[in-house]
């Protein structure tokens, strides 16, 4: 009777039998190891999909607060030296949020090793109707500015309501996660494993590696999937989390390859291990980063160029007088505009890579201020909405090593890393988790065939216990 419950809690057969026999079973999670999504068996994939679906359904406000934080800190956490370190802390806290659910205490986010799917992006393993939504399960959204974006109509994301983002005001398909899947568009192919390994080996300094990796290798999956994934609200799409687990894993392989992960945190140096670059191309005093959109412009992508609209920058805030929105400022967070007030930005602004991004400067994780009119004079603005998981002080130095996180229980590693093997360098133990090879004659995708196995307490079938 409790078979499904035991399975959802990730119990082994022996653990379930212990409980069945009247004993008590205490779960102690093993060390965190993030595995490739392609290495997960059917039950493991289903376990991860269920964790995402349950969190999205039962704790939707918390999910949206993660999305909103990514939007609010978009210019801080992208195109700057904080990119990799910021997302490392962001991801581990989302993983902790998933693990806080009953039945998912030992879950880790798998990494989507998209480099193995270069050249066959439309058949990528996560794009399936029974998991994250297929490339075929899309319906057209014709409302400007979203053509040629599509609603995903199958998988766990079918019917998801993304109305917590400003997209809700721009399209009649309000309960809709959007994608594009730009098959055949040149320049949007996933970077191959060979190219990715070459990139890792080519740049020994962080100052060179970070911008090279943040470009096409990181960006192309975002652009190819399109829709929400191609915007600052990309965490709306569950593919985001596996994609950025892979981004973090590549960063970790790069650190491991050059031995940077062995450098004690007090001894970190620029530009080898981190580089807080300063870019004076945009003088904040000369910018007008937030201005009303011209008539007929929405500030979002997809607008016909003949309308003369400025490039979209996805801003949704109004800065206090005397503030520009530049990340180096000490101004309070900008007040959010109602979604019905479209705004555009000067694309040359908000690009300063932040003098405050030194190794020991606290990273920024606060979310946007709640929507509403600016407060009355003398009235403090409402506090930004920040996920409780992200509250507290964490620095870039703190995020240097996945094996030495600020909270020891958060430390993790990546398993069976084919990319590290391709680099041909002796591997440290943190990479060398061996996943058993498929038996002769077994399908490459384990989920495509029945896989009954007789266990001590009953029969485990692909989708439950009996």
C-alpha cells in the first residue's frame, strides 16, 4: 500500500523492507553528486521531473521568486565576472529548495550535457512529451511581440501559468510557457564536446575563459530553445536548471584542469582565478537607462525593425531621482513599474562590470520590489522580494570551489565526466564516479523499454511500486 510513497522517497528495496517489517529507517543522504541527465535511468529521471512539478505546483510563489530574482539581477549576473559564481550559489539554493520537499531529500539537479547533442538539437533528450515538453508539442502564439514563439502544450510544463512575469500583459496566452526551438538557424547550434574541451584547454586565466564560455557555449542553448529561455525570465523553463548545472560543471572542469580548485581561497589571484574587470565604456552620468518606450514599441523582442524600436533590454523599473540603475551605484533598488507601462532602455547602459564585484564583496541576490506606484515622500519603498534560500551574505571567494562551499552540506561534485576524460588529464577523485555501462542489447535510452526487476519487497516497475 505504501509502495509508491517509498519509491517517491527514493528508498532502496532494503530500506522499504525495513519499514514494511515495522522497523525504522533513517535516511542519510550520500555526498551530493550531480549526474548527466543522459546517464539517469528511467526512475531517476522521473524522480527529478516529479520534484520540479511538485515544487512548481505546491510552492509556486517560491518558484516565481527565484525567477524574479534572476530578472532583477540580470545585468549584475550576466556579462560580468560574477556570472559563474553567482549562478553557482543560485543553483545550489534552488537544489536545496527542491530537497526540502518530502520525498526528495537526497535529490541533485542533473546536468544537461548538451554538447553531446550538437548537430541534433531538435532531438535533444530532455525535449520529450513525457518529461519537459517536446519540440513537436508547440502551438503558435500570434500576438506581437511573440511571433514566432510558441506555447508548450505537452510534458510537465503544459498549462503552466507564467503570469508572474510581465509577459502576462503582452499576450492572450497567459498560462503559457513559451519556446521557439529554432531548428536549422545558423549560429544557434550547441557547441560540441570537442570544441568545448578545446575552449577549456585554451584559456588558463579566468579573465579569458569566462567571456569565451559565457558566449556561444552558454548562450546557444538559451537561444535555440527560445521563448522564456531567451529572456531574463529563463528560470521559468525547467530546462534552465539542467542547462546551468552543465554550465557550472564546465566551469568546475576548467578549474580542475588547471588546478585552480586546489588553490586555497585566501590565495586567489587575478586574473588567473577571478578577474573583476572594469569597463568604462558607459559612463552612468551620461546615460538614460530607463525611458518610456516610443509609441508602438513594447520593449520586448520580436518587434519589426521598421518600427524603429530600440533593442529590448527587459527592464521593468523606474529609478529614483539622481540614480541611473548602473550596478556600481549605492542607490536603493529601483521601483517596479506596473506591467502596463512598457519601458525601453539605452543598450549602452547598465553594462559596467561593477567595481563592487571584488572577491570579498557580497553578491547581490535581492529580487524586484513589488509592483505598484512609487511610495509617497518619506515613506520607505517596499522591501525587495528575495527567496529565503538566497538571503544572507555570500561572496565570490566563497563560491570558488564546489568541494568547499560555505555550508559543508552544500558541497558537491559531478559524476562520470566525459568532458574531463576527453581533456586527457589525470582526474581527481571528485570527477571519477563510474556509471555502469549498458548491458549488451540494452536500448541506449533505458526509458524506451520495460525494465521490471524483482526486489525483496515486491516488484518495481518503471512508474511505481506494487
